[in-house]
C-alpha cells in the first residue's frame, strides 16, 4: 500500500482544516517545500498536494507551489483542488504533477473530465469522490449533491477510471479512524484502485486499510500532530 502524505495549501502556506471547514484553518508551515523535502528525506515517494484556494475558486491558483516541489524534490505528486478546465489540467501537468485529481469537475462538467481521461490516460487521472453522509460533496466540500458515493464511483469505473480517492468529510482531520466500512463496500462492488483519505490517526489504521485492499492511503493531520511519525511510516516502503 502506498503511503501518501498530504500538503494542503492556502495562500502558499501548508495548512490543515477540520471536516473541510475553512474557518478551522491551522498553519503548520509557511514554506510547503520544506515539508516536502522532509518527507522525501524520510523515504516518502508520493505526495498529495491540494490547492484549497483553487477548490473554492473557479481555477487553479497555487500551481507555483506545485512547480517548486516537483522541481526541487523527486516526489511523485498528485495535484487537486480547483482543476475546472482543460487549461487547468495543462497547467498542473506542465508544473510537474504526476497525476491530477478531479472531484467537482467530475460532477459539474463530466464532459471536460472525460476529455482529460482521453487526453492524458487513466493512469494520470484520479477521480475525487469526497462525501458527506454518503453524498458526493464538491467545491472544497462547501456544496453537497444528491449523488450516492458508491454509485458515483461505479459509474466512472464503467467510463474507464481506474484510480479513485475517497474522503469521508466527517472523518477528515478528526483523528478518529478511517471509514473502513465504506471502503470495504467500495472495494466489494468495484475493481477500482482505492486511495483512502480522512481520519487516519495511528499506525493501526494503516494496517487495517492495507488489510482490506486499499491501494494507497493519504495521511495529513496525523503526521502534523505527531500521532504517526515519519519513522513509523518507513515500515510500509523500506
């Protein structure tokens, strides 16, 4: 199972939110590149970089942070937040993204999302399936739709998507454990490569997610708050 630390960006700074609420913003470092370099120094190979300004906006905003990290580290970065057009996708890939994640666009502009899939290939495009009470949430989780999360993932799997990040918003930043039952259901009803996100608090959570078959797990606040150390994570990739 791939270990994928998260760096969330607001105004160029590394922050974390709780349940996606922008009012809960906590700044952990004003220089995201420093954190990325620390991850790399500890053996991390992957990074989940989120443009939270972009997620609330209608376009990519923090692509310069992406470019800094991809030119000054060897981390393989998947980038999301605010990618709403072919132009945004182009900027993200030209700024060094290894993969891009589309959540809101897959709901609001499915034809553009499918264009990405055709142009860049299924290995480069990740479906972002963020949900509140099993309903897909969009626009930095500020809006909730009537789309049921498992149905949403299955529909896009049929269209050629092979990678999916699923975040249970209620778990995000709470350090109370991941949504294992939801992930088990997704894994039983699809053949998707599932990346779990939200709620990971301790190393046992990672063992459980690996055991059920998640392809990767995104970890955020647990690293920043010290409930999981970078040294502990090394057992998954050393």
